[in-house]
């Protein structure tokens, strides 16, 4: 109760107005303490939540799909997420959306802050399940693929953390992400990509060392040999999905085409040691 009161006071002292529809994220696992968690894990999750928020704003506003860089300045200026400490218990944090100028964001008030929060919860729930609702909820294929990969990045790996619970007053149903969630999303992504390529992918494990989305390639240092491998046709993979993976252990699924290795999918390598 005290923590909740402090958060309300802090929000008032900021001089800004915040939406009442805030989102609470609770991270749980054997390596997670009440009020404490590895910094690298928290940075990764907060970055992913921010990316999900911006992508949801762009989807609702009908903004053309962004493949690189930050959202347009209008979106950044009008959608400003804040992070607050949540009530202790596992490790929890609250994302609050500053709402003072939301209604001026686009003409005709395309959306309100509570609509954004509800839409985000619906997107996470749909992409994290085996339901077909995701296609009706996110008709655009490029948006759908990016949301799937961001939701997978948010889901736990089962080593450093076992569960992420997400709740909001805008959506009465709590979402619980588990390692099984990651497997479901990965299966869906790779099923789609291998269908498009008409080939089964092969996997390469290593450390992501370089990315050039303008030239359409990425490079990894292969785990067993240390050899640098360049993978082409990265295509629609986007900055906010792949950026946090640089210098991390990853698994890249590729298909061979002539002398090239062509990209299908990329994910963190959860079987590698920290």
C-alpha cells in the first residue's frame, strides 16, 4: 500500500498527467528476488515493452510499417512511457503512459490512452497463444511478424526467469508468459518463414557481432569455430527486434541459396551459458 501511495505521489510531483490504465509486469524465477533482478534482463525487457508500445501506437494510427530507426517525432513526443516501482513481490515494475497531450497526437483523436493499453494487452495475448485471433487483430503481415518477435523477446527463457505476469485495469484478464510461450511463438514464426521459402531451415549458433540492415546482412561469430558467418536477405527484421541482440548468444535459422546463407529467423540462444 505504501509503495502504491509513493508511486501516486511521484506521478503528481512530476507535473504530468498519467493514464489510470497502467500496466504491471511481474518477473518471477529462481534467480529473481523480491525487488531485485539482473540488470541486463531488466534493460532487455523494458526496451521490448517500449518497442511494443510504439508499434501499437503506429498500428492504431495507421502509420506505414517502420523498418529502421525510431518512431516519428510526433509519436515520441506524444507517447511517453514512464517506469515506476511496483509493489514488491518477485520483481515488478509499472509502465505508466503520460497522457497530457495524447488527444492532440493525431487528427480526429484516432485513439485514446486507454485504447492503446487495451490494444497492447490484446496483441500480447494473441501473439503469445496458439489462437488464430492474431491475424484479425493485426491484419498487416509486416506488423504481425514484428509483434510476434517482440512478444517472444518478452517471454521468459526458463533459465534466469520462469514467468512474466502482465496485468492492467484496461483488461481484466492477466497474461502469463512462460518458456512454453516462447516455444509456441517460435514454432509459429518458423512455420510461416519456412512455408514462404519452401525449405526447412538450418540453425547456426553464435554471437551476433554485426548488423547492416541497409545492406541487408548480419554477421555472427559461430559458437564452435569462432568463424565469422555472414547471413544475407535479412529483409524485414527491424531495429527494435534485433538491436538488443548485438553481442548476445543467438540462434539464426537460415536456408542455403547458391553460395549464400539466407535469413529466416533469429532468437536468443537460451541453451548458452550467461
